[in-house]
């Protein structure tokens, strides 16, 4: 069974966070797991962050979510598909 991950690197959290959040919320039915990571705490938050999502749904919808995130300035989104069955066939 294939698992689909989406990695989102946000370069300017203050400027991009609202648009990233709106996009992820709009496509929330595709998101099984979401984890946000950034350096710093309290008053020393980093401007860069990484969001990890496990996605469900069909390829077209996952690709459209990735495309929409990449349209946001300062955001880089990439999908990764892992499949142990495909690896076993090699």
C-alpha cells in the first residue's frame, strides 16, 4: 500500500502563514496527519518552518493541493510517495 507525504517549506512564516493555512483548510479532507515544525520558541520564533502532511485521496487532488501551495510566495511544496510493495517487486 502506497503512502503519500507532502513536505511544505515555508520561507517567510509571517507573510505566508495565513495563505498556507487557508489552503490546507480548504483541502483538509485530503490531510490525514499534519505536523508543523519550526526553530525557536516564545519570543524567538523562526521565520522558516516545515510542515509534514500525510495525504489521502486521488492523485489529481493531491497534485492540485501541491500546485496551489507552490503558488504562494516563499513556499516550496513537494510530494513523496512510498510503496513497500513496489520495492518488493524490484
